[in-house]
C-alpha cells in the first residue's frame, strides 16, 4: 500500500491547530504530500496548484462553506472528498453525500477512525497505477488512462476510467449496475443506467476485437458486468 502514502492530500479547515494536528496524524501514518488551507478561496487555489488526490474538508469556513467548495470542484473533478465536521446533523451528512462526498466523519474523532477511512477511500479510488492490466485483445494503462489494442492507443475519458477502474478492482467478479453507477456517479446515481450503458459500449469499442461479441467486458444479464483478465 506504499504507493497510496504518496498521494497528495489537501486539508481544509479554519482552525490552524486542527490542521496541524491532522498533518501530524497523517505524517505519523507515513503520508508524505500534504497541503493545508484555512479558507475556501485558499482551498480553491490549492486545488489548482497542488492538484490533490483526496481532500479532507470542513464545512464551516470563513468565506463560505465546504458544501459550496465541493459543488465548485465537482464541476471539474471526481476527486474523493472526506468531510470532517463538527456538524453532526443527519441533514448535513445527507447533503454532503448528495453533493458527491465519499465519507463523512464528525468531530471529535479518533485518529485511527480518520486514517482507516482515508485509507479505505484511497484504496477504493486508486489502484496501483503502474500496473498494466492485460485483457484478451488489449491492455489498460491506468497510469496514463490509455488502452492499447493492435498497436493503437485509445485515450480513456474520466467516466470510462472510473468504470474500468471499478471493474478492475473487482476483476473476474460481477459488479452490479447499481454498484457501478454508485462508484462512478456517487450516491446520487439513480437515473444513470442509460449513461452507464453508453459508456460501456464505448469502452468495448476500445478493448474488444468485436464490441458486439465482448469477451473481456461481459454482461451478466439482470445483474451487471464482469471484467475478465488474462492469466487470472
């Protein structure tokens, strides 16, 4: 899991003491790339220049709130976000999830609870990107978001990448339609089934020899999809 410890983590909270505590907790767990922000405007600047892989986000900020910040970045990125807030009302948690948050932890919190949740998010989101995934007729390189087939390179869109990544994380096992939609579009995934089918069709055009008769990304009727890897 060492490669996950090198991911860029952005901490956003208006309390400097808490930011320092969070940084210490994560550094003691071996995380090496951490940036901090105390306001929404500063967090947006860090989002652009630091390019975080995950954000730990407070709700109450001096120049806005975490909900507004998440809404802004969701227009640009599917980066995972963990809310860390003193606001423990269920309505706030539901609102955070509806905006695309990956988890919600209330203050006060146990350091181990935070690090385990962060680790789970990173493990779920980022497979070892240096690995080349071998299919029957193609290879997937997650590091460069590319598919190579017959010496031709096909670029993956963000949604295609997320779908393939989820299928790869569950390789040779069935992933339900609901499970795929939730992994790609978050908890507000209802109504995306047709979009999923369209993305699956385009993925098959890139990885299959005959997209109409798929052998690597197969449909399990009435359940979902399965990605078949070679040699496993």
